[in-house]
């Protein structure tokens, strides 16, 4: 399996949150993970950053932010030039899909946990 450098945007140190579960599973599956969230913390040895950090060579950004909160990150995500952005359930955003596609970034409406569990990540 290829290591896919992944940014979890909307990361949380709360075990009941899907972003927490995604970080844990990404680490277990051997992917490099960067976590960005509102509150500092740590998940599976990954520190949650509370500010947008410079991103390079990113394969995937997986979103755990509602569409309104995503707006603050449009330019950040586009400028980081990931290969794809995964819109997890509840994060669907037609406006952002169009912006990403204009910038030749693949849009994937899926569940990161399901993709990892079924080896489709």
C-alpha cells in the first residue's frame, strides 16, 4: 500500500468524533497524517495544529468541517494543491466542488473510514 500524505481538516481529540477515528485509522494503515482543528490535542501520536500550516506534497485532504466553516479554508486548500479532497458525510458543498475542479483537484464525496476499511483509500 502506498503511503498517502493526508491532512485531516476539522480534527478533534474527542474519541466519539469521526475525525478522531479517521486519524487513528490513517495512522494504523501507515499513512502520514497532518491534523488541523479548532482545539489543540493529540490523536494516535499526531498533534492537532490549531493554525493553517504550510502544506507540501499532499495527496489527500479529508474534510470534517461543515460547508460554512469550509469557506475559511478555500484558498488554503486550493493553494496546497492536493491530488484530491474527500467530502465526508455532512460536508458536501457544491460551491467548493466547482472551485476545486476549476483548479484540477479531484473531488471525492465519500467516507474516509469506509474507504480505509474497504482498502479503496
